[in-house]
C-alpha cells in the first residue's frame, strides 16, 4: 500500500524553526520527485518546495527562499523540510506529494495535477 506520512508540525513562535518529515511506505521514495505544499484556511494549496529524484535539484517558492531547505534521505525513505525564521504567514497545513513526472514538469499541470500520491498533512502554527 502506497502511503506518505508527514510529521513534525506544531506550534512555534515567530523566528523559530521546525523540521517536517515525509516518510514513505509501500514504494521507494527516490524513484520520485517530492514536493511540499501548504494550505492555509480559506486559501488555495500552494507549492512550497520540490526536490528531484534524478540529481537532487531543489526548487523553492519565492516566499520561502532562503528560509526553508528541502532534503532527502533515501536510506530512510524520507524527505525533510527544514523551516527557519518562521513567520505567522507560514501558518498552514503542510503536505508532501510525489511527482512521477518530476518537479519542473509537474509545474506545467493545472493546479496540483502533476502530483500523484499525497500525505494527510501536518499542521504548522506560527504565533506568539
């Protein structure tokens, strides 16, 4: 059974850090590009970052560039999102998803259509 499970969310003060994990089971994670998304209440789901399967290239939304870092540990079948200098506007449910077509090709699909399997999400709240 293909499954993605996110963890590591929580409540953090502005300026703080969190590390999210996306653990895969039922398939080999390094066969896929992996994207992180977030969705705040009343807003559309937006892409945050993506890491390719082939060469480990990484991509970031402008809003998180320089603050977030995506990485993968293929031995643990896990992708991470290190989030530093968190802001209240980072508050959202964070999801990971696989992109069999790769990070760049997935962006060509409407919405999130380029992504295949999704996790259930983990809540991140940035507040004092």
